């Protein structure tokens, strides 16, 4: 299996697992503010989606993210943005059925991008100094900042449901 196919499969797995964790989340669970500095479930889901959208669309393709273009005003996220800080996380609201539609559009756009890559594209080095990462290969961006980050958000989401008495992971 070539690296692009591997990343594509890994990304599909992460998307599917996030959606399984989120499928039965209630509005109360999405909005619940956990103690300390942890983010609410809705903010965690919104951050996972908008981060992938921004990274794949803007950073890797130089295009507008879907939340600023084709999906503007219809993401199901009250304040879609790339970054996540404590104040935003406590303020943002997510309408899950609508946000899941946006999620599927983000996933499809990412998959389309991966499917369009020419041999050697994963080796291209981008200057991500403005984002705090320095020079990084496209393969690293996809693996670390999209797939691994998504998997982190899946774990956080499962825990946020679990501490509210709901089933986190689907098994």
C-alpha cells in the first residue's frame, strides 16, 4: 500500500469513529461545560471539523475552507473558526444534525484531495512557521495535524460523554 492510500484509509477510519462516538450525543451533552479547563463536547467536535477543513483546504490547497465558502452559515456551528480557546469553547454551540452534514462535506473534500495527489506530493515541504510548526512535509501535516489530531478529539469526545454517564466509544 502506498503512503497516500494509507493516509486515506487512516483518515476514513478516524472520520467514521468520530461519527460513531457523536451519533447519539444529546444537546445537553454537547453544551455541558466540564469542570476545570476541559472543553465541552460540542466545542471539541466543532474544533475537530473546522481544523481539518482549514488545514486541508487552506494550508494544503490554498483554497477557502468550506466553513468560509460553500458551507458559510450552514455548518451547524454557531462560530466556526480554526482555533480553539477557552472562551470560544464555552460560547460556541453546535446543532449536531446540521454539523454532521457539514462534517460529511469536510470528509468528502479531504478524501477528494487525497485521491487527487500525484506521486511525490506527500514529500512536498511547506513553510508552516506562521502556524508555529516550521517546515513540514505534506505527509506530516496530514498524519499529525489531521489524522492524529482527529484521533485525539475522538478520545476527548468519548471521555466527555462517559463522564456525563453516556456511552463514549460505540463498543
